[in-house]
C-alpha cells in the first residue's frame, strides 16, 4: 500500500509524468476529504487495469458509489503552463442514490444535454453561473 509521503512513489513517477500527475490528484482528493473530517485512504496500486484509486468514508462494500475525478488541462498561459479545472463525474444510477439519500437537505440545479460530444466543464460552468445569477437576483 502506498502511504502519504512515500518517496518510492515519487521516484518511480519521475520517468512517467502522467502517472505522477495522477498520483498528485489522488493525494489531493484524499487530503481534501480528510480536511473535511471524512475518512479517506489511497488504495493499493493495481496496475492499468485497476481504476480505483481512493476510497472515502468506509472500505468499499455493496453500497459503495463510484466517481471519476478528472483534472482537465486547458489552454496555456503566457508562461507556458496550462490552467486546470477539476470535474467529478458519477454515473446516473449512483447520482440518483445520492439524491435519494440527501432527500430535501439540498437543492439541485440540473443541466440536461443530449448530444454525441459535450464540453463538460464549459456546460458545468454555465450552469454554475446561471445559479449564481439566479441567487443574486432572487426576489426577497
């Protein structure tokens, strides 16, 4: 199992920058969860066929939901560095489980698109902007 601060992971990833960026993202997800007092741990490396990297709350079981955390690299700044945008993607079945579990504790603004290709981050930003404008202009 890979532990936080494991130097062997850093040394192994020098030759593969994409793997290093993925490992950094895994740590970010784990550390963000822990900062919110949520139990989180990186899972053992399982090679390219193992898609699961981090578990949250309890060890994986029958009630476990799955999500994809995508760190999208976009554009380039004048210094040659790319900006990033992080998006979390979950399947519809898992999303409905979350909606059901939360009940009326939260509201959802849902943007629906039926298309072959979709700029997920652009559509999400547009929906967030719509919500922000609505909340700013909401009648008292």
